[in-house]
């Protein structure tokens, strides 16, 4: 009878009564410092290698050029340093470092966790609601520049000018740089022009010019004209009040010859320079303000500018979420669409968005935490409201809608114990999500939606707390996982060291122990000697090893623990009872085994051991019985399954 493999990982005690669920036979109640394998077994995790010392508490942000070149930005209080493939960049023996200037103030310690970022090939864009949008540009090699984003656009609509107007969120989506959520406008989103990430021009001002005849002093009137007479009589308008009337020409009727000028006027008559050519009792004329007989000429025309604001599809645009809830935007993350996480909801900006076609829809009411989401596979993974859940937000192509899945549903205790504050993920060799908690523990989710695997375990460091997690491609073809670790009042950059089976070191924050080792940086540590496989406390290291003639490693010991769910006899014949646990090992050093209220039992086999060990079960199983496997020695241990021997 199978008691468990480990494909379900660590689950909550709420499942103790659900022996009817398949996950019951695939899970445990506690899984610390073991890696879950896709085949269902577990192996002891490798230790963490000390890469270097950080200046202090910092935020780690990755910058990935390609699969063989990556950087990590150490962004601390008022400084930025750069690590390349695990080495601190230096110039002339000093670390390469960006420091603040009056125009470029850098982040304070309390602001570091709220930094959000997005990367193109050569640029890392940083957003924070209390700082200008910044950009770090890779110039090739080991050279970077740092500055504020040079925002351009329509002058009277230029965004992000002045405090309270800096965006908290940033993302790249469909060739545009998106920003969102300022203090003044927390529900607003801005998008740049297509492939012009600093250009926020919302429209082009098109100026067209036309030429129009100047408005004459048009004075339409009626009069009586007599053929061959140069006097118009019975005028219906009085022109005596117009100055310089003799400068005007008369036009408007074929009975008045061309180039006829006004010679004089009275209240109801007008004397012309030429006689009329027809008799007309009601001749309608107009007097124009032209000063020459051949008017209108060039100077009688005027140029008129017609100004139109024209928006094309590739222009920048902005949009504000209209909601009846508190929908302050917390992050924006690209997927098939742009996912917009708010304090109480999840919104979708559809693919194919343009400045002429903006569509944003409310899809769910779960709510998100401050830390920005990440696209992992085809899902946006994010920390839920309050930091107590990790959610998978993905488009269901069959139902044609988005669904949000709580990835901590079966292991809700993980984030009830301490809330999540940070996460990152690996794709190679397997897809895992590494999530750090406030208490310094990391929770690890082996996650493969294609095979239905979602299994949790925990990393608890020896003598340290995990503060920040970042993953980048490693030089050996697999993703490297880096931790910022707090040890006492110091902070270190450490990397999970997964090496060949015989070369893995099972110490945390380990490094080679030699004459150059600064022992003051390893208070309360231990020393491991591979030759002879011995471990000593640093303060108790025998003199025979102090000449450093042996290969030695210094670091902190940690314990790997497995605790089962209640072991229940599910045999059809209830008269059978479980008499032994059958534990299958693979090339392992052997752990201590204990059961409910029993002493630790040592397994006596030649090590490393492959095969099945039968551990007698004490008691008759009339009450809950658990088993516990505990590995304290700095050695490998791989467990494939635990079965029951019935009698």
C-alpha cells in the first residue's frame, strides 16, 4: 500500500480528513529543505554558495542580455551596484556604482520594495510613485548608464511632471511602454507611441493654410441710375460718414463701368467718375474698400491657418479606469492582453490596442498585493490581496475568459504563517516559483500546468533569512537562483548550488575555507571536509586541519525534514495492519526516522544506499500515527516513495 510519494508536496492540515482525495496519497504535512522531483520523489536541496557581501539591505533586480550574459542590479539606499554572472563589477579596483545627484535622487531604504521594472534588450525601466521614471541602459560589455527618462510629447499634456505625478507601475506591451498609477491619478494608465518609449505625443497638430479675400467694407444699397448720367440718386444708404470716400471704387452691377470711382456723396446721391450705361430704377451696388481699380490684388488677400489635432493609431494615449470600487492600480503585466492588477480587481486591456481603439474590461474581483506580477508560461502569476495567496491568472481558450486559480489552496498555511513579499521563477531545468515570506522563509512551488503538478516545499536557511529572490540564466544552461540573505546585521548575495551529485555542498552560505577566509564573516559556522566526510564547528576545528592542506568548506548547517499526513490503513481487509514503513532510497545517506511520540531511529545500512528500508511501526494504529524523516548531516538524501508493509 502506497503511503505517499511526494508529487503533491506540502499541504495544509485541513486535508487530514480527506483521505478520499488523490492528493492525500501524494502529499506530506511538512517538507523543508527538500526539492520535489517531477517523478514524485524528493532529494535534499543543495546548500547556498556565498557570492559576495552586499552593502546593506537592497533590492535585487535582474537584467538578462541572453542565456550566457546576465546582470543583477543591487539597488540599495541611494546607490546601485552591478553583479555580472555572480561577480561584482569593478573599475580600477573599485565597485561600479551609481550614486544620487540633485537631478537624480535615488531610492531610500523604505522605498526599495515598491520598485517596479520592465526590460527591453538594452534598457531597464524603473518606476516608483515617489521618483521620476528612470532608465538604466546597457552600452555593451560591462558598461551601463543611468538617468531619468526623457519624456517628450504635447507640451500642455506632458505626463509625469513633478511630485505626485510619478507612475508606480511599468510594463512593455505591443511595442509600447506603459506606465500607471500616480498619487494624483491612481487609476490611470499611460502608453507611449509605438517603439518610441519616451514619446508621449497623443496627437499631431496639423496646420493647413488657405488664402481668402479680405473682407471688404461691403455696403449693399439700392439706387436709381440714369443712362449717360454720372449721378446715382435715391440711395437707400447714407455714405457721408465714411472717411476718404473718394478712395473707393464702385462695383456690383454691369451698368456701372469698370474702374468707376466715387467722386462725392450726399445723404441720398453719389457722383461717379463715369456715367452709367443703362437706365435702372433699382440698381443694387456695393462699395468695396479697394484702393485701386484692379482690385482685388495680392495685398487684398489674407492667409488663414486651420489647426487640427489628429490622432493616428500609433500615437500615445491614456486611459482611466472607471470603477465603483477602490481600483488603485498596483501593477500592469503583459500577457495575451495587458493584465491590470488593482487593489480590489483584475482588469484586461485587450490585445490590438491603439490610440484609436482602447478597450479595458473588468474581469474579476480578487485584488492584488503591491509586488508586480510576472508572466510565467502563459499565466500571469501574482501575490493576492494582503499577501496571503499566490494566484495564477490565465486565459481559458475553451471558455473564452480569464480564470484566477489560488495556487495556495491546498497549502493555505504557507502564507497564513507569514505573508509573501517577493517571488521569481525558473524555467530550466524545471519550472519552479520561489516565493519569499516576511519571516525569511522561502516557499517553492514545482509548477507544471501541462502535467498537473503543483507541489509546495519550503527553504529554511541555516542561520539566515531570505529577503529577496532573483533568477537569471546560468552559465551551465540552467537558471540560477540568487537570494539576498540577512545574517545578523549583514546582507549577502547567495546562490543555490546545484552541482553534480558528489560535488554538492550541503551547507548554507558556503565558500572554500582557506587562509584567505575572513572567519569573522562566518560566526557560528561549521567546516566540512569532503575527504573523510567530516563536519566540525568552526570553533572546534581540530588543529590537524588548520594548515589548510585539505579541501574544506565553511558555512552553516541546516536540517531537511519530511513529516507525513496521518498514516491510514486503506486496505480493503480492515483486519490487516501496517507493521512497517517501506522507504525507498536512491544513492542516499540515510536520515533519522521517528513516529508519533517515538524516539529517533537510526537506519543502519552501508552508505550511500540504494534500495528499500523497512522501519518497524510501533503501535496498533488506533490513533493518528505520523512518521518523520530528518536529515541533519551535510550529505545527500533522495527518497522516492514511502509504502506500507501490511500483515
